[in-house]
């Protein structure tokens, strides 16, 4: 007899997903206020090293905030939520 086994992905916690999505949305919104380069794949690109430094610093600060916000979640779940938004 053969067992029917269907692998369903574990759903991502809605609050975790919302926090990770907010991180990406906030970073993109900041990028659009700073960067003057072209838009590639729906994301604005920095035109010079100054802009790159500014957006990297903001993303780093925002990532620290995200880590604090998601401290109660397993790191694997946070990574999976990030991957789900980067598709």
C-alpha cells in the first residue's frame, strides 16, 4: 500500500510576513528619496557612491530594527519570510 504524502509548505506567520515586507517597503521608499539612478526591475539604483553609502546605512539600521522586532521568531522562519519576498 502506498501512502499519499503531499508536502505542503508551512505557512508564514502573517505578522512576521508583515514585518519583513515593511522592512523591504521602507528601504525601497528611502531609496527612492535618495537615489537618482535608473529604475531596474522596479527598484531604483544609486547613481554614485554617496547614494550607495546612504541607502546601505539606512538598510543596515532598518535590518537591526527588524531583528529586534522578530527576536521571538525562529531564524529559519525569518529567512523563509525574506526569501518569499525576494522572488
